[in-house]
């Protein structure tokens, strides 16, 4: 039997009906039995402020502990105004502080973006990658997933189309290998 793997899931959209949530739920549903995925709630996080570094904020501590306890982090996010959503940037900043206590250092991170636009959230993805590189996270390089015209990747009932399922399966397989440390 394969060793157990723990993955934290961050969904960059706060919308209940987010298409990114639908893709994230599909990805989680296809994980092997030895993989546990726990969503990191980011909707309740106060905006990061360096003045908080010497203060205990329960929601900040919860997020930092969740991210510390996993083998990898999966971020599934839209693009807002050609960059990452504010809520996602906030959790990245929170987990990077206090100074020299970043949970991102050497943390394995994989990324999926989805957008109804033609660009698939690529600008958001590039900005997430830029932030993670600066924080010394270990980003999964391939395959990159930027789902353009993402609403076309969903059936009328909101389920993921068969074509997109096949595309995402390659990503899922690579993510599991990456999280387990068996990627090439």
C-alpha cells in the first residue's frame, strides 16, 4: 500500500458558485485512497498587517498549522483584474509571516487556474508562481493547468466534461507523485 499523502487545498475564489470550486472538487474526488485533502478556509482571514506579527490571531494560526502539516498545497484560483484574487494574496502573505517563519519555504505547491476568459487565468498563475518563487516554495512545474473558457469545460449540471476530465487526470497523477516525492 502507498504511503499516506496530505494535501491542503486553497480555493482562490470566495464565491459559493465558483467554477474554480467545481474544478477543485472534481480534482479532490479523483485522488487515490491514500491521499487526504483538506480545504484551507480563507474567507474569514483578516487582511494581513505586519502589526499583527506579534499578536496571536486564531484564524492566522489555523492556516499556518494546516499548511505546515501537509506534504503539498494545491491552489485552484481564478484571475481578478489580471492578477491573483486579493483573498489568495492575503493567505500567501499570512503564511509567509512572521519574518523568517514562512511556512512556504520548501513547501510543495501545485497550481490550477480557471477563467471564463480566453487566457485561462494565466496572469494569476504567473503572479502566484512569482510570489512562491520569492518565498522559496517548490512549485510543480508540469503540467501547467490554465483552463481558458472554463465554463465550456463544465456540463449543464456543473460537472466536469469528459474531455477536461482526461486533461485533469494527467495533472492529478503528477500532483500525487510530486506530493509523494516520486516526481522526476
